[in-house]
C-alpha cells in the first residue's frame, strides 16, 4: 500500500491526479488545499473511500507538519501554488510565500521517510523564448516574474535536497493545460463560457502571442507514467503540447465551434507576464505516454452540466476530426490511444453518411455531417474527452 500526499489537490490538475491515484485501491491518498482557488467538489465527486481531504495551508509549518507526522507518506505530489497570470502579477508577495511551502514540504519529506517528491513547475521558468521548441536541458531559464522565480527556486531546492539528503524528485514543467475542471479565469474555459453566452471574448494586445494547449488527461497520464514506472528520476520533463496556436486564432476557433455570435475585443497588453511565444519540446513526454498527445486544434464546446463534469454533457458537441481510424459495432476505438474502449449501446448515423457495415476499420475522414447517439456505460459521459474521432456527438441516458 502506498501512502500519497497531493498538495493543492482541490485545484484543476491536482484534483484529477488525486482521483486517478485513488482509482488504485492499493493507494491511500490524502489531499491538502487551503481552498484559496481550489474547490472541494473537484475531489469529492465521485467520492472514494481511499481519498481523504484535509484543509491545510502548506506555507504554514504548524498546519502541514501534523499531516505528515500522522500519515507518514511514501510519496508526495507538491502541486500547491498561487496560479493565474493576473493573480500572480497583482499579488507578488503572496506568490513569494510559496517558497515557504516548498521548504516545508521538503524538510518534512526528508524527516518522515518520503522516498520521492514530484513537483509541479511551470513553463514560465523559460521566460521570453530564446529557442523554440523549449527543451528541458538546452533552453536557459530567464524569467524575472515572481511566479517563475518561485518555481525555479523550487527546482533548485529539489536538486539540493537530493544531493545533500538523498531525497529523490521529479520536476514536471507544465505548459498550458485545459479540461473540464478548469477555473473560469483561464483562457480556454474563459473563452468557452463567453462564447456559449454570446458575450465578448477579450484579448490582451493583438492576440498574436502563441500558446500550446495540452488536454488534462495527457498531463495526468504522462505524470502518472513517470510516477509508476520510476522514470524521470531526479530530472525534469516538459508536460504540454507542441501544436502552436495564436490566442486570437483560438478565440476564432471557439466561436466557430460553438456557433457563437461573440465579438473579439482587444484590451491593452498586460504590463508583464504575457510571453510572446511558448512551445515545449515534448520528446520525453511522448516516450512516457507511448502515444501522441491529443491535438487541441478543435477544443470542445462548453455544453456541460457543471464546471467539473464532462465537457460533452447531454447536448451535441462539435469536436475536431483528424486522422482517426474508426471501428464500429459494439465498440468504438481510437487507435491513436486518445480514447479508451467503451461499449456503445446504440449508434445512429445521419442520412449523408455510409452505413456502419461499410465503415468498419475504415481509415480517413467519415463524410460529415456525422452524428452518433451514445448510451454510455457507467462513467462514460464523465470520462469521455475531446478526441478527433467524431465531429458531432450526442449522449443520452
């Protein structure tokens, strides 16, 4: 049995991580979070007997030390941090206090027998791009922002504690990640909500700054692969996508996908923190996944029942379609590994598509419009994620 601590576990990425860790009943998972930006519902739906929440501030030694001494963890995922470009630039002192949390976690880990600390760093450590793609070993770290400095200091602490105390570590440098539980003030979720409400989508500056967007399942799968396989030991790995898109093009794409009447409105550029370009070298991440990361070129529409439920929901959702290999019948398989096998109780095709018998194991693009009605197995609606398999999907219960 592994005893695992996830700090910041009521946040977007860490809550999915904690849930996935708890899927293994041999794991005992404790989540701590001060709920500054986290939401308790993200880890309590669905409830799991081997996942426990403690409200706690890791930056306060008296608060977090009792959690360590009580549980005697084997491994720690340290994801707690102040996040969000606007929040971190407006409150730099609050950001710098996260250094206390890093020291607390490392001191307690070395003193209580933790064998490995897995740390969520950030692409922000690279600063303005010196080279593209940004590589874990060759790209210099040159950001001056407090958030990036804290992450860089965290990486330095990990290297130092490993050298002096033998505490093993793994550093995940996260690039932009998106998914169903994402807070509404992050770019993809913000644009989707505005588009569905036909509200203006606001961009800082000309919107020509580029980003890459990694779907949260790819993030979690890569991190768990590193954890369970014992890879990226005492080393760093970029976690992200290497498909660039401008922020303006992303807004236009979401408007197109959702059929929205939203206008794009340009605001003055941010004074700092909005890098012109960002794209990781994901060679190491690909080896962890043993597959291609999901393309985000067609983000999902925002028709879901709650902020942390499926991005599909009960209504039609437009998704992208790119190089699928489709097998129809009792199962649907994306051979790129972007979607797991699921039983399909009923399949209906639009009049313009070929009958299912002629589509078996067909490579290439099914002729749109291509609609499919699925009656999912348990948790299918919740677990279904954006893939390039179907451009139009309807789920019913």
